[in-house]
């Protein structure tokens, strides 16, 4: 009888039956505490890449995990009114900055430890969060950072294959949705802040390029276009669809052209059906956090919350796989990127609940 009770309880959790009972704000605090306790390296003021540490662990994480934490702590600040962790991550990110030609930007690894290649998408994620913080504070330091990153990303643009941005500085092998989608978002944020037409022109040009070259029949977005032979890598990731979905919403808000809203709704339906099928996450938590950003913005124009209900079910299902340290996911090795992604998801769901949406 006892075994039957525990089985039914587990089934209830996994099926999403406790969606209204999970305290997302508390889960956010617990995961944040675990990240600070186990991933942060007080000795040199950087973060680790993974737990347990790799045999050849480097002195710091790559930049990408910090991009995940940066947005997660920005959301947490909006939730709790405490931006201490956000400010701290911002100071660590500065240590990845380099002034090298042709434009300042952020390296994938700290220059003090040898530096690394520069990727346009890593920089764009930082720019997006900086602009989110500018929208909250109107502190022009964040606006200047967003503009600097825009200038860096535009060094990766050319007219080969009709336009678009490359993924990695100096490597002209692919043009990816992951470097064009967030590039569109950054440009639109800068346009909203400054009304400088160049930003809107850039965004619309990139949006047209991606929706011409990398969109699936269902309204999802493929990974990249290969420059060598013009073939397409058809892998589907939730963050690629998320950035393009959010771009369509921004363009609707700016232009009032209904076609962008129609495109956004089509993409949202396809994304929910594909990436959140059966109430579970198909890919990386952080990828899904980027998708959630877009679905949250779509709520202003589509009051149906079924997308968010699928997210709740997926989070509840994932909770069954938490380890003894409070980290999420079934894998034995815990990487900071998905942990940062889940932190953002929990923060966003907590905010939505606080607002009475969930």
C-alpha cells in the first residue's frame, strides 16, 4: 500500500498535477544558493564550468555560462529587488573584455588566462541583458554597452549569401540563427531606446534574411547555413526559435504590422508542440529559458496561457531529477549553462505567479 502511495504521488508530480503548488520563488533562491556555493570560485573571483570538475579544469568558466547567469540574476533582481548577484556577475564579465581590432568585445575566455576566440552570440546575450537593465534603470552605462556590442557584431556582417551574421569572429564557415536572432533583438532594443533608424534597418534586414533562409515549414528555425556549399543544418533548438519569435513580437510592437504577430503566433504554437511535447523539455534548460522570454512577451497579445502551462509541467517533471545539492537534470555532471537556464526559468515563472498570471 505504501509503495502504491509513493507511485501515485510521483505520477502526480511528473504529470504536472502540482503545477500550482511549486514555490518557484523558493526554488529560485535554493538553486541560486547552490550555484554560489558550488560553482563560484572565491579564490580568483570566477566561476567553474562544471561539477564535478574536469581533470584538466581551467582557471575559469567560458563566457557562455556567465551569459546565462547574467540574465537569470537580472530576472531575480526584478523578482526580489536584490541585484547584488547581478552586479557581481557583471564585474566578472568585464574581465573577459578585450579592445582588440576591429572592435571591442568580449572573449570566450578571460584574457588574463590566455583569452579565447570571440563569438557574436556570446556578446549579443550580454548586450540583450544590458539593454534589459537599461530599460529598468535608464543608466546610460548599460546603453553604451549595448551599443558597443552592436558595433562588434556588425563586424561579422557581409552580403555573402544575401546577408546575415557569422557565428565566430574570423571564421566564415556558417551563418547561424543563434548569432542572427539575438542580433535582431539587440538591434531592436537599441532602436526602442534611441529611435536611431540604423538599428531598425539592421533588425529588419537580418529578420528577412533568417526568415528567408533558415525557417522550417512549421515556423521553427534551423541552426545554420553552411557557406561552403549553401546547405542547411536542420537541427532545431528552442533558443533559436525563441529569439526569432521574440523578434517578431518586437517588430509587431514597433511597426504595428499584423503579419509579424501572425508569424509570432504560428511560431509559438509550433514551438510549444515541438519543444514542450508531453510536458517535458526536449533540449537544454537554458535554450528553453530563451524560448520562455518570448512566450512571456507574447502574453500581451495572446492571453491563452497553455504555453506556460506546458512550461510548468516540464519544470515539475524536471524537479524529480534534482540531486542532493539542488542542481537540476539527470546527468551526473552538472554544467553551469543549464543550471543558469533553469534559474532564469524559475525566476520568470515566479514573476508570472507574482503578477497573477499563473
